């Protein structure tokens, strides 16, 4: 196998696999369309009806992926509330993202996948992310109008299909979500993302700042050096240098935040710093929100905490390497005008993380580049 990969080239092989995967989903959906068409002839399932906005009384929105993805979808809830002021709007999420939307004023309820039973009496279902499971749930909700993406399976469950073209027609994930709301007949003025607060989180944030003597000090900087994939994480030595310069040149207090799985990364950063920062690991999501809310600046990779900070209007310095839409700041950058992105575009042809072995775009980002953006934010 190694000789075969070497002969044809690993990058070319990876592209072949992506083409095969795409063909598989297209074929699967084509077969599904045929089966559903046959069942409609037999009247075993309801026919596809023209969309009637006035008949929509109950809406299910589905977002089953990560923290940042859900935050960037919150403008859709606002758009739906404006477009369907009398409708009941429910959101289906994973359990670990629940706290982000638990008090969202545009929602009438939040359902948790695997915990709550999904009623079958919805009129409209919108799946905000491509995937077979999401589209299947939209069908099972009983909604006669079902909007979602094709390209990752289950397109035949939908009554209004949207081709997932985000790797071709590059736009921010906020915009992609609002495009689905527009299909549902909603106005899509640019609306900022938001996150919920809880009493528990606010009590934690207040206590954390009091215990660490942070009130009255400026600036308080939160740094999150982790990320879900290794290739979108900037190096530990870079974070250590930027954090140290913040403390030495601006008298800042730095809080290093991360999950329990990111403990080793944070320990490595601390070992490289002459002045030790505050460490906060493995916080509950609502605690993390209330901690970041009280900070003056956020520095980090493309991650959920970065999107939390941006939604809270905490100025962000986001560090991005890859220009491919899977991780590009053009699609996943911090939303808003007050944030800065540090990135190196090597203009690699057909950039894709699965084809790269050295990720020079991330390695070429220097502490000087990041600190220059940090100084701009502090002096803004």
C-alpha cells in the first residue's frame, strides 16, 4: 500500500477518496429519491407541498455539531423569530452545547439529542448542517416543509434541498445559516451571534475574579491555545512569548483556559514563561462564558472559546493557518468588525488539510505577528 501511495502521490489519492465519497452520497440520495417517489405514488408518505409560510405554527431547528458551529447559528433563531412571530421555535442540540442557548430569547424550547423525545407535530424543520442524521430527524419531526443540505447524505428526506457548496462559494458560516432562513421566507439583515448566561456561571465568574484579585487590573487577557485538530493549533512557544510580553510590557494578567484534554499543552506553555499566568482548566460551558465575558481580550486558535468571545463582544486575535474552507477564517473566523485575524496564505493549490504534511502556513506565523495584532487591540 505504501508503494502504491508513493507511486500515485498521497495528495492525489486523498482527492480520489473525496471524489468517491461525494459520488457515494450522490448515488445514495438518488436511490433514496426513487424510493420516496415510489412511496408517494403508493401514498405511503405525504407528497411534497408548496411552501406556505402562514401555515407554519411550530418550527424545529437542528444543529448537532460543535460549540462554535452552534454560536454562529444563533442569528438564524433571531431571523426565524422575526419571520414567524406567532410560531413556537424549538432547537435540537447535543447535550454538551445546551448551556450556550438555554436562555435564548428567540427560542421557545431546547431539545437534547438522545435525552428528549422529538414530537412529530412540527410544521417546518431546518437542518443547519449537512448530514444524514440531521435530515432524517427533520423527516421524523413530521414537518411537511423540510429545509437542509445535500452532499452528505439524506437529501431525499428534504422538501427544499440546498447544495452544500461552501468549499466553492466561500462565505462565512453565519451567512450560510441565514441563507436557509431566507429560503423559509425570513428577512436576513446581518445579526450578530449570541450566547446565554446562567446564574451559576455568573456566580462562578464573579468569584473567580475576586479570588484571583483581577478586578481593577487592565487588561485581563484570556488565551486558549487548544483546538480540536492539531494542525490548527499554533505552537506553545509562540503562545508563551506573547503571554509573557503582555505581562511584562502591559502589566496584563493572563488566564490560560482549556479543557482537561489540553492540560499538557497549557503546562508546556507555563513552563516556558518567566512570570506565571493564571490557569483555568475544564470549566463547565456556562462558567467559561462568564469568565471570558469579564476579559478585555481573547487570543486563540479557531475554536469554540474564540466564537464565545466574539459573540460577547470581547476583542479577539484569532490565529488561522489553513486557507481551505474547512478551517479558513473566511468561513470560521470571529464574526464582527472589532476582531483581528493573523494568518499566512501560502496560496497552495487545492489546499486541503488531508493533503498537507507540514502545515507551514501555521508554522510561519511568528510571535511578532501575533503580538502586533494584540497591541492594536489593546490600544484600540
